[in-house]
């Protein structure tokens, strides 16, 4: 995939730099105690979860394929959306946090895995301030194909 330079046997600062290089929308990475958390800034779209599921899947797959990935316990991706306050100041707000058990990721057959199937494998979903709206849009548009994810996230 994309993570050929990603190597979890190296120092944390090297790992963090390599993870950030996976995608230009990764704004921050936390890596310690065999846990990896990635802050990802979604572009402005009608539904960030639908539009970014493929990118998140590719990032997580790259992490899973990296040297030393078997030492990971958890992989988390925190989705953020751009915001503008009433004074026209730009910022970002948390949409949701998605967490996967890393040993489970190693068992996945990634070939042909659809975005909605990948999201259905999530172990934990925590909604941020912008998450309820994104979840409602995603689960409303996807109907039964996203059932596993939508149930875990509390939409149904």
C-alpha cells in the first residue's frame, strides 16, 4: 500500500513522521505504548464520513501492513471537520473518533473490502460535537449496508 517507509520498530518520532506522510490531511499523530492515534481533517463536504471512508481505510491498511505493526494494540482515527465561528474565524471541530483493535486488523482480508464493511469492523465509536449530524447523514443514506457501524455508533 502506501506505508512502505512506515516501520513501528523505529523510534516514535520516526513513526510519527512516516504516519503523517501517508496523507496530507493527517494533522497530528500520537504514538506511545503501542497505541496509534491519527487526527484527520476532512475537507468540507456534505458528509465527511462518506467522503473520507476510503482514505481512512487506506491509512489504516497502510498501518496494518507496516513492519512491526503486530506490536500495536489499538489504532484510532479522529475525524475533524473545518469550522467557521460567528466572527469568521476558521478552526476545526471533532466529528468522531473511530477505534480498531490492531490484532483484529491483522486478520482482515483487505482485497475487495468495501468502505462500509471496513467501518463495520470498528470496535468503538465516540461522537464529537459535530458527530451526531455526520452519523445521521451517513446512516440515513447508507441504510442496511452500514448496519454494523451504525449500531455500534448508536444511530439505530
